[in-house]
């Protein structure tokens, strides 16, 4: 059936809207920073964007620095985000055949590419840098999990027109806490 035609669909939609509203109110009540203007969710620790929009080159690639991709886990993830970035850009006519402003790709640098196990000591930190006068941007991370977060940030920086929100971008981020979350189910 078409969406929201089932008798209980409106109840589910209403409950979800109430939940989102209560989460936002809780963030404000706790004094936590709430930035609805940020193009990236969750907002990174540091995001600097300068200049006008920038297109991706039609042959956009995510390239590993030597010795970075021996991992069987990282290569498929990088491929997935590369394809996703090209699809978003193509859908918004953001791909350019050539030109000095077209971003040709991202070079990935991982200092510990063999670290494939998640634990409390896993380092998710990353830096994403795109200079307006360079054809290639860079991602620097200590683990492949940091690379995944950087690529997710990059995809979110592609606007609805399929272009990067700025020609020069610097992002650095890391989790604020080692333990990402705890749910206390008080409804039972």
C-alpha cells in the first residue's frame, strides 16, 4: 500500500515526530550544543569551509596511499563511498569533465591499517582536507574506522546540487567519549 495509508501509519509518524522533538528539547535543556545549520550530523569538532561550491570530477576516485589498503574490510567500504559520491554528484549535475575547480579524488592515509578489531581503544579520529587549489583532497586517520567516518562526512558535504558546499574544506573529528552510548529502557 502507499505510504501512510494504513490506519496505524499516522500513529507511527506522530510518535516519531514526538520522539525527535523530545530529543531536541532534551539537548537544549541539558545545555548541549545544537547546531541545525551544520551540514554534517553529528556536527564534527571542527569544520572550516571557505569559497564557493566545487564540483567533483567525473572520474572521481578514492585512492589509498601505499600500504594503506591491505584490509579486506576497508576496500569495500571505500568503494561503496566512492560510488555513492559519484551517484550524488551525477544526480545533481555536479560532475565536471575537467577544469581547475573539479575535485579529482581523495587520497586516504591510515597509520594503522591492520587494526580491524573494534574495542574501547579503537581510534575513530580523522582529518579531511580539501584545498581549493589542489585537485586531490586527503583523509588522514589512525584506523580504517576513522576513514569510514571521514567518508561519511564527505558524502554529507555534497549538497542537493551534487557539489561540495565549499571549494576549501577542513574537518577534524573524533568521538568525545570512548563508550558511544548506553540505553536504559525505563518503559518496562
